[in-house]
C-alpha cells in the first residue's frame, strides 16, 4: 500500500471528478492522500475534502507564487488553521526564483513565518524550492538554530549537494514523477542514495504525470508508477519501497498516525 504525500485534489483536472479520481487511486493501492493547499482561499475546501474522505489529510499554507498576496497573513492565523484534526502539515511554502511571481523578500518573510508555526506546532513543513537552493538552505539552517522543526522537500529536483545539506539538517525528501523522465538522470542518481528512512513519494497531481502517463492529467493513483520506477533504481521490490515510504509518511506526519 502506498501514500501520495502531495496532491492537489481541488485543482482543475481532479476536482471535477474527485470521487472517481480517489476510487481509481485506491484500486491502485493508495491508502492515504495529503491534499495540499497553496493559498488561503483554498483552505476551507482542502480541509473539507479531508473531513469528508477518511483517507485524505490536509495541509494549510501559502505557495511562494502567492506570497505577494498574503503578506498580511499572521502566524496566529496560520496557527489557528492547523487546529482541525485532519490538518497534518503546513505548506506548501518556500522559495521560487524560477517564475518569480512574487517578490523574493516577500517569499522569504512568509517562508520564515511558516517555519515559526511549524516549530511551535511541531507539524511538518512542506517546502517548495526552485532555483533558490542557496537561500533555501540559508533560511533553513538559520531557523534550525532557533529550534528544530520537522520538514520535507517536496517534488525534489535540486542538486545532489542541496540534497546532502537538507538531509544533514534532518529533512526528508519526496520524489515525484519527474524522476521517471528520460532527461532526469541526475535526479535518478540522487534517488538511489536518499536514506531509506527519509524517502517519500508523491504525484504533485494534477501536474507532472510519470512515465507512461506523460502528457495526461496526473492522478494520485499514478504514484504507483513512480514507486515502481524508484524501486527498480534502488534495487528493491515495489512492495519494499511502498512499505518504507508509507512508514516514513506516518513517522513524519505523526498527526495522521494519531
């Protein structure tokens, strides 16, 4: 049994067929889903789906793309949003210097605000980082000195050096369907070396459908294709990888286990 540790069930491509999307994933052996929010306007819908579906959990947070629109979001507001039982994580948050839809300083301020709540609530922080390795590491290292907090780099596509640094800081790494792409050779090498107790799998659906589904709307059930590919890379059976990554999910997202 697998867990999709990062999906967007309220996004176009999934939300209009959500019951069937979830049914197909369950038939593929997915036992739990973490439904991710990216802006405050999504929080009620994301939490509502988790309240309705017993195997769906929720996160609350602001994607760096939306940082400019959420500069007034307080730690108290974010902390209050984490209180429902089905909310097991904070994010996704982080830094994105590839698209730069929001000011870099605004992204940094909001990232640190999320970290403060993750630390106080001891809820895992789900981190998005793209073309921002140096600043991401600098902020994480600085904030860890103030007090440790659980965290995950989602949809890991960064360098091996970045991977080593976040692992040293105690973070986990989640791999998406990108690892199956033909041009992802460097990422495939990283996938072979992530410590077994720090590895998770995800779809980031409806984006980034893995081989053999490239070009289609990605669904949570496709996490099985990604898991099969990673297992082969690592010389494991898919059953072993599923058991490991599912265990890691519930270890990291301990509120889900409770």
